[in-house]
C-alpha cells in the first residue's frame, strides 16, 4: 500500500480509521503536515493502515512522543497488529545515531510491548522477523553495553534485509542501524559509507521517502564526505516539513560545507516547529546551529536575537543534553566568535548533569581570560576543566573526556603563550589540534566552540609566525570550511608574509561571506580595505 | 596499581557504579558495562584481592563486551597479581590497542615490565605516557617513580 501523507491529516485518515485514532485529532499542532511517502506492507486491519503508515513515517523522522503514542494506539485499536509493537519499541530506541539508546524506563516499556507483540503473534513471517530484529536490541538490554546492543541490532536487520531483498523498508532500516555502528574514531567512515551505498539506491527508487533522505544526511555527516549529502539535505525538509527534526537535519550537511544561509533558514523553521510541538531540546539544538551559522555571516544582531529567543523558551531540564549543550554553546560562541573576550569571561554556567556541557562555559571563560591577559582567572577555569575531565574519565566516557582534554590542552597552551613561553604554548596548542582532528565532532554540535587548529593559527600569528599560522588556518579549512575567523586570520597572516594576492583573496572571501552581515566587526572593515572596497 | 585506584574501585562498589544523573545524554552509556553482573562481580573480586575469581568473572563479561579497554585492563591487573605475566601483557596490550591513550594500561604494563626485569619495555610506555600526559597526570608520575626505584635497586 502506498499512501501520500499530506495535510491536512485528518479528514482522510480519521475516516479511514473509523474515527478511532483520536490521537491525531488531539494533536493537530504536532502532527499536521507532510511527513513523506512510506510504503510498509503489513497485515494489520485496513482501518489502522493510514495511521500505521504515518507512524512509520514519524519513526523515520524521529518524532518521538507522537510516534510512540501512535503505535500504542494502533495496537489498542487492532490487537492483531503485532507489527505496531515493533514500531513502538523502535521509536523508544531514541536517535540510534546518537549512541545513547533508551532510558531504563523506556527500555522496560519497549520490552513489555514487544512481549505483547510476540504473544499476539504477527500474521506474517516478515513481520515476526521485524519484531525479532528490534528484539535483538532489547533482549538482555539491562546487561549489555549500548555498543553491543547496536551491533546485535545491526546484525539482525542485516539478516532481515538479506532475507527480503525487495523490501525497501528492510533495506532502509538496515542502512540506518548499520550507520549507527559508525565509530567516531574511524575516519574511514566505513559504516557510514556502506549505509550510504544502500541508501543511494533507495533514494533513486524512493525520492520522497523521509528515512532515505534523513539517513543519507547522517551517513555523510563527516568532513570529507559531506558534499555528497547535499542533494538529500536540500530535499529532506520539503519531504517531511511536519517533523522538526527534518527541518533541522539538513543543516548538519550545510554546516559541514559552510552553506550558512541554508543552515539559518532551515534551523529557523526547525525552531518554530520544535517550539510549536513542545520539543524544547530540539529547539535549542536548532538555535545553536543557527547561531553558529549567523556568526559566520557576520549577522551578529540576528545571532543575538536567535540566542535570546531560544533562551526564553522554558521547559527543558538539566538532564537534556541538546538543551544544556545548545544553551551553553550559543553563549560561548556569541562571545568568542566576535572576539569579545571580556564577555566570554563573565559567562554563567548553564546548570546541567553533563560535565562536557559545563566545560563549554569553562572553556569560553578560560579563553576569554587568557586572551585578555587575566592568567589567574584562566588558571581557575583550567582547574574547572580538569574537574570536568576527571568526572568524564571516572564515568568512562572516553569520547567527551577527549573533547574536554582538547579544551584543557588549548587553555594550557594559551596560558603558557601569554606567560611568555611561546614554544610550550605552541606545543600544547598543536597537541590539542592534533587530538581534536582524530576525534570526530559529535552530532549534538555544529562544531567545536572554536576549532583548535584555528586557535593554533591565532597563536602562531601572535608569535609573529605568519607562514606557520597560514598553514594551520588552511589545514583547518578542510574540516571547518568557510569560517569568518579563519578567513580573517588567513588574510592577516598572508599580509604579514607579504603575500598581498593571497591576502586579497581571503579578504574577498570574508567580504563575500559577510555581505549580508551587520558590518559592525572591525575585521570586516579591515577586509574591505585589503580587498580594495574602501 | 595505585592504592587510590583500588580505593576508588571499592567506593564504586559501595555507592553503585556511576551516578545515575550522568547516564542521560552521554554518547554512550558506560554504566551499562558496569551493570553486567560478571563485570561487577569481577571488579568486586579485585577489590577483595580474589584474583582467580576476578579473572573468571571478567572473562565471562569479556564474551559480551570484548572491546572494552577497561575490562582488558582489569584482566591484565588480575593476571599480574597471580604472576601470570604473559597473560597480563596480552590483556594490557589489548587495552592499549583498543584505546591507545589509556593512561592506566600504559602505567600498569610498564610496571609489569619492571616485574619481569625488562627496563626497556617499561621505558617505552613511559615515553608513550610523556606524549599523552602533556598536562600532568598521575600515571606518568607513578611510572617514573617505579622506574626510578627499579634503577636504584
């Protein structure tokens, strides 16, 4: 069965559902709108078909709460529809690419629902196979690390995809769960690229499928392969505009390639959809991406407005990473990207349960202090970073411990540099940059608060080593393209080297980048002068 | 292994693995490994210095979580205490293979090299720690001290 999911939801769906799926009608703000085209053959009662297809579409776009409720209601409405329990358990796995998995409570809920689904007995072998595939993730959930669960899930879906080669949904879910096994330490991106190969085939067959476009973006969310994700990124928001995540996700690719205007536009829509649907962490996440982009464009007033608007949204909790990370990062970026070191020093920690989001603020305060010459405050903040690092190490959270170690090394480097030990400063700052390059950025962030290699360039420039600085800036551009501070540093370094042609080239890039900006930063006036506009 | 590390382990046993609040929002949930009953029992056996039991339980946990560098490190430590040096080296090296920046494994394998009279082996890991610990770390200081003591013998 193929259903085009179009707004308004309800006349057709509610009629088809015999009016029983009141949930859709109860939450028009959450559900109204297009979610893309999904074709998931199933043996459930015809009366639940529209709701089931829509719930699967929501699953593909991570519309968590609404999809969870929808699958539960479908199973209530048609107790023979065991495949609805598969959907219910699947949505509770949360974003599989974040590597977090469900809360313990949600895992229990999923296990209980799967038990009901197994007891009900799906009418087809294929549906039973789907249920067992998600069961591979949840069975023994309590005693397995998340990584092992991810691998078991991927193997189970690989088997389903192999058994049903003509089942597009099986291929698509297989690709998703394969991509979810990608290690952030593997810079060959093996799992991502295997998943992308499957998804590219599906993209040609199913260009309006929300999952295909969505998972292609995730599968190309790494610097050297991001360009390949642009076609999917430019389509996904129009495929599933009702899903806040679909409006935000394209910006993962736009950020990777430095397409800031596109990032701002899609995150603005995502913010509005997220606040309308009550998804507060997603609203902060989208705003952080938007602020990052706006600051690159020199649209500082818009960045401030976007940040302030987000900070007025209440309802998130300190345990929600997307909220605490976004809130702390926006404030840090707004100060540091503008070189407002004094404001950076005064930032307040956003209360959180996660030491790595607290670290954003410590890092910004430390860098602000070091660059202002306030070594005492920089050292105090370095101690805060050390405590955050220790907490992460004790929690065995290697990824974020490494990220905070990069920040610690950078701050130690700037302190040494400002204390007059140039060689030690560069040694530490270079170690930070090298370590950061080996650790992929996390999906919670559009980018590090400031790229470490760009900071190395800044330090070398202050040490009157413009050629070395330019080399670092240009290396940084490979992973962090089209950044304001990078272009400005590159321009200054090139000028100091006497390479006027290259200086003009970078000045031109900065002028072009900021042509719709406020024009208030002194760097823009300098760039215009070098470029020959004034 | 430092007494502090053992004390921390004992405290973890008492207080429960990782503070619950830290669970939310992490890139992975390492506490899930701690909830593995064999892993937990293995660590308790280490705290009790029951090395044979520790090895038996950790090897059960290893079947489910073969790529956990901490688990490999604990296995190395347990074997080392039984003077099973070959097995200790195998697990320490596996821990380092899984996490080349595992400071604890570098320190402990370095100390194990000293136990078998291989100063050069210990100094290789000291050099690795000097690369890793640009910011001061206890593991580097402890291995430096162990090597200094070894040289004074």
